[in-house]
C-alpha cells in the first residue's frame, strides 16, 4: 500500500456481497448459486491477469481458426474459454455450459449440478491487439426440472427466467457488474489484495444523452433507426433549448454498455450481430435492474425465446425514454407498411 492510499475498513468483497444477497433470497438458499458466482469472480480475475499481460506473454493475435459464427478466434478467446469452463466445472454446481466459443452446449454429469451458465468469455476480443477494453459476459439459469436430464431446452428460454447475470470489464480497471434480480452492484478488482471490492452500490442508470452505434452499417439500418439517428443529430428545441446528444462508440459491447449504464443514453446494434443468450440477455437484465429498458425495437428483449444457442437479434438498450422513442418509430414504420 502506498503511503497516500487511504486505509479502508468498510470492506465488502464480492464473496461477502454474494453471501449477503443469498440471505435476502425468498427461496431457502442452498449456497449453490453463490458458489457459481464466486467461481465466475475467480475466472474473471484470471482472465483479467491474462488480458493485462497478453502482449508480454505473446498471446496477442489470432489463432488462424474461425469459430462457429465464422469469426476469427483470438488466442485469448481460447484461453479465457478454458479458464471459465474449468472453474465452473470445479464448482460441481453447473449442469450445462454454453459458450460463444463452443458450437454445442457442454453437459456436466454431477449430482449437484442444477444450473446452466451461458457466457462469452472474452467479448470484443477483436479489439485486443490495440489495447481497447474487452470483457466477459455471463448469465445463469436454473434447470427447469432437477429430476430430468439437462438439455438445450434448459437454456432456450426467455431472458426473464435468468436468475443472475453480469459482465466483467477489463479496462483501465477491472470492474464486475452483477445482478441477481435485486438491483445492480459493481465491484472493482483491487490489484493489491486480488479481491473484488464493492465500489458501485445499487447502480442507477445515468441521465446523459449519449447515443452509441456503429454508423458504418447505416446502409443496412431500418428506417426507424435512420429516423431515430436523425432525431438525435437534429433534435427539436424543447422550451427554446436544443437538447445536445453526444456520440460514443467503442465497438466492444461491455465497454459501450458499461458507459451507458453509468452515464446514460442508448446503445444500439440493430443489424443482429449480437447473440441473444450470452450478450443481449445478460446486458438487458442488468439494464432493466438499473432502471432502464432493452428492446429488439418491437418487443422487450428479455421476452425473446432464442431458437438456437447462438441466435442473434437487433438490440436497443439504455434509458427508458430513448428506447421508447426507438420502439415508437418501429411501430410507425410497421404501420406505414401495412
Ligand atoms: P466479438 O464477439 O467477435 O468480439 O463481437 C462482439 C462485438 O465485438 C461486441 O462486443 C461489439 O458490440 C460488436 O461486436 C462490435 O461490432 P462492430 O465492430 O461491427 O461495430
């Protein structure tokens, strides 16, 4: 500890927070979910360590293979995936794992495995070589029926049935945002102690007017999206004042959603690149728990039922006001087509 560093004693670690949340659960808690969340915390610490040393360990760059989604697999994707899978398997509480990096679900035969974890071990990995923030995204379902054999049906369910979700961002600091349906809390990794410490208690969505989208895809946008973008660039005056929007786009979902969560605004990926189960659902769960909204443009994102493990959807998430503007423009567009 440096002499200037304040000695803190009001410490809440990720583990103590998870245990406290467990006590609040209306269902008699077994501690199984807590164990899984704790393993996810450990996995994220390991991934953070590898990401930070990637250049030095020479694990930067592509593997030369493409994944099930025809995307280039980075060396760090593989490492992060193995770390995540191994730590989750080690809990003995996970029955089904779905990773962006694996075409098929992984089934684990273990007597106390009652949960399914869906995850993207290293989202935004195409940005790694230039040092941009990347992150891990995860969501957790409970098996539908503990007495039946686990199947993909246990994860091909609406996002409203997730019991917990979160992301960990490897940026200027390593920050994990977590919800188990009782609001959103954020934890910053203290590099000295190796602990995630509670730094963002009960996060509420910011109020800034920021729009975030890859406009290079504008040629493929629906008219509703084009109209929304026009409205934020040339907003009508309200009481004689023109509301000024800012544009921000990192191109790494975790970083763009993290900023949206803390500052406010709207993040959009309308052309259906992002995966429903392990990108759209966890982020939508967090966004709703922070007081915002998430939509496909036509329906609530968490009501979607994915028809396959790697299904994709267009997504608009952020402050309720902005997401509802997009939804209204979709309704207008659809009505005009009738
Ligand atoms: P990867 O899983 O291949 O990294 O793609 C996901 C992602 O990087 C998101 O994190 C991000 O929001 C989006 O793709 C950016 O896409 P684009 O480069 O088309 O703007």
